[in-house]
C-alpha cells in the first residue's frame, strides 16, 4: 500500500496471538469476514476496508510458507503476496458460502434450497370448442394424463411392508458437508435428495418413484364470451408437488372453430345478409340471424346494397360479464338466378320504367372502396 501509513500487524488485524493455530486463525477470520462483508454493510467504506484488511491478513497467515516469511521479515517478507491487496482466490465461492450460512441464497441469485417442498409441474391442454360454445359458455369433460401419487405405496416409493433405511451417504442428515476453501459447505445429499432416507425395496407399482401416470377426467367450465387463444387456469389440477409442496395448475387453452357466417372482432360480430332487390327498393323486413335466434329488422325504402345495420347488444358477451358487443349486419343485394316466365315479364316492365343505366359514374369517396375489406368499411362507418 502506498499511502505511507504503516501497515497493521496481521496478527493484530485478526486479533490472534503469534502462536495461534491454523484453526484459530481461520475462525478469527471467518468472524471478521462475516462482520465486515460488504453485502452486510452496504455503502460502509470503513467496513469494506476492514474486510479487505482481514482478507489480506488471512491470505498470508493461512499459508504456512507466507506465514513463516512474515514472522521473520514482517510485511517486507510477503510483499509479493500482499501487494495486490489480497489473494482473490480466497474469495472463490465466498458468496455461495455466505448464502448457505445465512440463508441468503436468494439474495445472491442462486443456491436455492433443494429437498424442501416444491410445487408440482403445470399442465397444458388445448381444447377445441364450437363458436356457439364460446358464445354461450359450456361445461365439458376433458381427459388428461398426469403423474399422481402411487396408491400402492402412498407416494413413498417403498414396497408395502418394507422399511426405508437411513441414507448411507449423509447418514440421515439430508445434507452432505464438504470443505470449500476454509469453509464447510452444506449441500443437499445427492443420493437421497435431502430426504435422509433411502428405499430398500422399491414399490413394484411405481418402481420406487412414488408416482404413476394416470388418466383423469376433469370437468371444465367455459365462460360465455371466451375468445380463441384465451385460457383457463384450473387451480391445483396439475401434477402433485414434492415433499408436501402444492400441486401445479392445469392450463386449458381454448381454440374456437370459425363460424359459417359470423366473424368476431373484439366483442363485435359481423355478418352479411342477402336481401332481394325489391325489398331494398320498396322497403320491408329482413331476417338477421343472431346468437339468440333470428331477429326481424326493418329495411327502409331505397336501401343500397352494402348498407350496414347495427344490432346493439347482439354481439359476443364479455368473458368477465361486463356487457355485450354489437352485431353488424351488412346488406347484400341478391340477384335472382332463375326466373319464371311471370317474374321475367314483371322485370322487363320494370326495366322499361327505370332510367337508363351507366350515364353517371359513381363518385364515392375513393374508388377502391369495393376492394377494401368489408369489416374495415364497417368499422369506418361506426367508428
Ligand atoms: Zn408406489
Ligand atoms: Zn442422503
């Protein structure tokens, strides 16, 4: 260090005597490291200095060669070792270790405890429904395959009557401890996965897994108004949890079939209604199909083809029960394909009575209108 202040004696820094054993040095350092660790003293520069100082002292005194050089020559004897502040290798895995000791696993973004309760897996099911079912709601039974607790062994994995044995690797602790640097680190036992016990005779039904695949029928209530791609979460109908953890959820994703003549957009419905030229010209009534049956709608005299009528509240119901959309019915003139003799005569007479066609080109706002999507036009009309 180049600040000119004489360095503190390493033994003083750790608060141990010159004859301290390796164990004393280690435990003294561990105590100081915990006390001054930057993660426990955020923004405290003095604590950070103390932390680095202790680390530097430990890096020298924990190494027998460096310690004897220090004992004989003081700081000059270990300048190489101490010039970089301290040996960074000492800190390999340090945060892991703190996490284990203090239960800070989540703070350090990892090291989540294993072997404790864990939620079961979520399941996904794609359900195809008709347009009418999406409009009115439905109740349907679906069949899924999922893992369930084995009934033979009640999820324990042991054959009935056989007993479990204490895990030989961890001796029942569920954890194994090993040395990492100068710390003892605990990890979930890989053999028993934290249970502390191992199966001596596996259950023949589940082969020791404690769970088996089962087909289940589940009743699904589809709310009226559900749209293509929307889903339902059925709480707790996923796979069972581990070690007492909660079951996962079942997600039912709905695919709605297309309707023969209704198109859905948001909560609104769109359709086209073929109407005779005479009804449009003279006025009258037309039948508009809706989700609740046909509606009779008045047609005004002189209605043009392409005119859209709005039937308020005849669209799709909101899936959360907040009202309904509208139905937009667009009139399409229907040209008769086969005429009787009588009909032909009447039409010939009408033709003579009407003014000649084609003398005045149509000048609507934009001549590409007819090529535009019907639904876009209707949306423009009604905002
Ligand atoms: Zn079993
Ligand atoms: Zn074990």
